[in-house]
């Protein structure tokens, strides 16, 4: 049975180096609060505020390290509260997505694009993928059990020797399925 | 193919006659804003505020007519914002659920129980259920198509000659599935 641990992603932001400096000051370095399941990735001690047309979130966790482009990942419930309608996208694919205002202690940045609802996906280490016959970019069907049992279709496989086995869903998806981080999903096909 | 229209339930409240009077004044009658898909049910023009341990919602729609017991239905995302952890329950089954403070223009009520996350369900008119061989209380498997396609398991069938065919899911479930009111689901089994 192809069992995968579930990691629930709450709203969070990835920042470019340039934006870290504009929000926190020149030469600023993020502090590590907690390591994440993917090697080298961490939740930073720092948060920012994000301000949309109809609402704001005051403490959005920054995930490090810095990326090439700033990207805010929200659930659709979050997007509704902000007054926005971002598309479901794979991380990094932000062309044509809405922008937002990001506020830090040292300044404010208005990004022109970068707000997405993250497409659900499973990170596979190359060895796990090989063992189970799963290819990068394959769309999988994945079941979760329990009171709100459901089967997610079109779950994107992402394979790399930099990845650890983990299924990432957002808070809407976790709530709809009645699961939390650490629960287990099963790949059906 | 057993196609069912989807109705997405945003957070809402059903009030007892006693609570309508305590919140809006003696002898108060709710006004109809819009009829709902189920015969005789309506969204009232009136709203109330609800206040939980960590958050509040200022404009929660009342659904009428009055019921025997007051019941607040929220998504799990809503519950988190309120600072509560209500169980997933069938409507009307509120024993042992948390209470909340409800505020209207004429007064405030602290209900001792009645906050639930509504269990997803399909209303069937008796004739639809008979035609498709579906029994009251049966648990169904239901598919929705699209970018976030998924299959809901354990969808409760509710059969009555007072019901119109409609599948009710909450906003978390709708967001996870990428669907909205008026979209169509298919009963697989």
C-alpha cells in the first residue's frame, strides 16, 4: 500500500531576497523557527501582514529560504476573506496571478503578481517514486479515510532527490477531508 | 447518470422562536430575503453576530422558518477563526456540541450547545430516491469534476416528500473541490 504522510499548508509567503530587505531592512537574514519536512526548507520566526481589497491577515508566516520570486499561498477561504480570486497553481507558476500588498516592520511591497491557491501535490524522493513507479508531473488519485473520507483526484506528483515523501494540501482541503498534519493518505492510482 | 445539483452552504444560523424574540424583540417576525432550494425554507433579511472565544462574525445569515432549537452551522475554517472545535454532525443532532454567544439588535443569547460543522448530505424527494434505489440515511459516494476533482465518500442521503434534489456541502468542501452553487455532482454508488 502506497502510504503518504499528509502535511497541511496554512497560508504562508515565500519572499525574494530583494523583498526581504525592503520589508525587514538591508542585509536582513530570516531566523529559523522550525525546519519543515522538505530538506532545507523552514518556517521563519518572522511574519508579514498582507492586505487585499476586502480584508487583511496580520501574521502570515514566511517560509525560507528566499526564493527567486515572492509568492503568497492562500486557501480559497482565505482568498474570499481578502476579496480576491487567485487561480489554483503549481508553486512557482505565478504568471497572470493577482498581486497584493505585503507589509513588514521596515517597509511595504506591492507585488504585481504572486498570489495563488496551491495545487495539491505529493513530494516524492526519487527513490520512493522509482519504487512505486511514479513519474514527475503524473496526476494521482489519493484516498483519505475517516469521518469525512474522500478521494482526491488530480494530485500532482513532484519528484526530486531533494524531496522527502509528503502530501501537501491546503486548509480547505484538510478541513473538507477531516484530516490534519501527520495523518496518512493512500495512493490508489 | 445520477446527477445532483450542488448547493454550497455558507455559515448560517437557525433560531428558535424564543431566541428570535430575545434577539429581535417580542412578537418579531423574520422577513424573507430569498427562498432556498428546499420547499418552505428561506434566507431571512436579518443577520446576527456570533462571538466565539477567539473571534466573531458580525453578519451571520438567519435561515427560516424558526426551528425547535437554535443551531449555528459553520465550516471548520470558520470554527478555527472563532476558536472552536465543533463536531461534524447531521442537522438537528446537537447533543454535546459547543455553545456560543449570539447577538441581535434587541438582545443577546448564550446558547449552551448548537454549534456544528454540517455533515455533507443530499436531499432527495421521495420520487427521486425511489427511481434511483436510494434509501433514507444511506451513505453515498459522489464525484465532482474539474480542476480540483474529487470523490466525496460518506455523503448522507436524506429522503422526504418535503425535499427537493440538492447536495449540500460547506464552503471548505466547495473550495477543496473547486465547485460553486449550481454545479453538478454525480452519485457513483
